[in-house]
């Protein structure tokens, strides 16, 4: 499976988990925050830890109410 397909599948899994843990936040906002975190790690040489780093950073972003903010 190409890396992009694997990463998109991982993206969807993260969004699905975050929907469960943050039911008060819209899927659109969760997707936006998750995409920001994924994009921040694009081009990094070690890809193995990207999903956990993205999920943690997105949870923090959602908890702080910054779902689509770049800061």
C-alpha cells in the first residue's frame, strides 16, 4: 500500500477515535485540527511515530479550543 494511502487511513482512524473522545466537537473541526498536526510533521524522516504524535497534538489542540487555528 502506498504511504499516502496508509497515512490517509491512519488519519481517518485518528479522527474516528477523537470523535468518540470529543463528542462535543464537530467532525469538521476534528479533521481540520488533525490535518494541521499531520501537515506539521510532513517530510519528517521517521514516520513510525507520526500517528501517536498527531493524535496527542490534536487532543491538545481540541482541548484548548483551537481546532482550526494555526497557533
